[in-house]
């Protein structure tokens, strides 16, 4: 492939991150969330690496993602899927031994029908909305649904595996909603227990809660972004503070280098104008590749950081669809083909996805998941072992 850029993903980092997360939650199993193509890192390679690192569960938001894991030969872990609309291929999920979340009465009915068609019980996780206000049964609806859950269990259509929820402010562990949602979840567990519904797992903690709130670890934690080495709580600590290693390095080759005079406009609308004779470099990545346009730069405010020739400089001017420009300085010696790094693990002082998040006014999750499909993913293993 001749594409002049790539996202290099170190599978050893994924394994290491899962081990670190397990150490932060020693009483719980680890579900590595691999939704959205493994947060942009590649679904199957990162899932295999996570399992090799000790994850006993994998989380995939969409049913098709969960089925892709099974078709791709991922059999060493349980798989949970949770986001679907009526008519989803739940029979295929049951047949593929995928656990399915239930967030509404219609979902329970469709899952039971899928189980009957598949000729085997469906493994269900009941999701309760403890305060996030997205998917899930309200506590009252959960209680009202339990008689039907028990009836379907007696029929042999549904096995209730877990009860779960999701936190609204996990990245602010001292926020009062964290404690409140924990209390609502505990009440829901008591309701389920009183109804005689035995549970295999209870799970509430995402990446942030896995790292900062042991009280909600329960039997299973569900880290997502932390699996890929990015801190979910950068205001509290960076990846190094939590024993994480960013797995993705986004790099490219300069597509052009040229000397221009002072007063030369750079990129659309000339929001960056050279102040003296200098050398411009063209990086062949733009917003079609996931480079955030909000990370454009001016003289007063450099754009997203780029590492070239051992120095870090900001994007000069507007981020375009396919390219960005960097001001290499008057003494630059780089030529076309020179390597540039947009973000990586930061160990050499280079930029990280978190640095780009700051430049674009967003979160690191968005930076890595938005990397476009036309950017090749190159999977490597710095430990030189299998995933």
C-alpha cells in the first residue's frame, strides 16, 4: 500500500495495559471494550491482544461487532453486546455464543424469540439506568420486568448472567452522582436478588472508575480507552501515572518541502502568514483522515502538535481535507519523505493523543477513534511475541 501515512498499533502495549488494569481491580475480571474497531486500533488484533493480556470478557457495542469477533476466531473470552434496535440479528448472536444486554421489554421479547429460533438459551445482561439517562431500564421498569424474566428463565429461553449500568461522571470520582449511582445500582441488585434472579456478574466501572473508584469494581470492570493506553482522567493523571502505554502512533512522510518568503499566506483563509523567510512542510493527512479541523493554527496559537526532526511544532494554518502544513523554520533541512509523528506514546518527548485533544478542545477518545478508514493500521509487537 502506497498511502503516505499510517497508524502503527503496538499490540504489546495493549497486553500491558490490560495487565495494569487488572492490577488496579484485583477483585474483578476485566472486560476489554473493543467497540468502534477497537477505538480505531483494529478490532480483531486488539481483541486478541487484550485476551492474551488477561481479559476474560470483550465488549462490543454493536451486534455486528460482536459477530465479527466470533467470525474472526476470538473464542477465548465471553463477548457482550448492548446497542441495537428492533430487528437486530439476535438469533445469530445467540448462535455465536454472544451475551446480549436487555434495556427494554421489547428487547427481552426479541431476545427470547431469538433463543427459541436458535434452539438454545440466550445469555442476558439486564441494564439498569442508574442516572445517566441513556440506555437501560429505569429501576421501576426493571422491577416490573422481573416476573417475565423469571418466566423466560423457567421456559429455558433466557439465562440471566448479569446486571450492569454506566456512570455519568466517572471521570470526576468525587462528583456526588458517582456515589448516588452506586447506591441506585446497589438497590437494583437487591431487587434482583430478592426476586430470585441469580447473577454471574455485576458490572458498573468503566476505564475511569476502574482506575479511581474501587467501590464500584464488583465482579467485572469494563475499561475502554485505558486498554489502548490513554488516561480517562487526564486532569488527575496521565497514562504513565496509571501504568498505561499509548498503543497507537500516527505517522506520515512529508509530501512536499519548500522555502517561502515572509508574508506568505498558508492554507485556506490565510489565518497563518509567515513572518520571515521559512521552510514549509506538507503533511498528507487532513480532516478526512480524522485530523480535527479545530486543531488548526495561527501565529498566536499553534495548532495540533507534530514531531519532525526531533522537534515538536504546531500545525500552521487551517487543517484541510487531505493535508496540513507545518512551518519547519528557516534553518530546516528536512526533505520530502522525512518522517513526521502526529502522536505516539510520548516517551521521546513527542506529542500524544491527549496533546491533540487539548489542541482541538476535545477528549483523547475522539482523537484515536476518528482516524479514518483510509489510513492503514499497521500492527506491530514490540515484545516480539504473539498477540
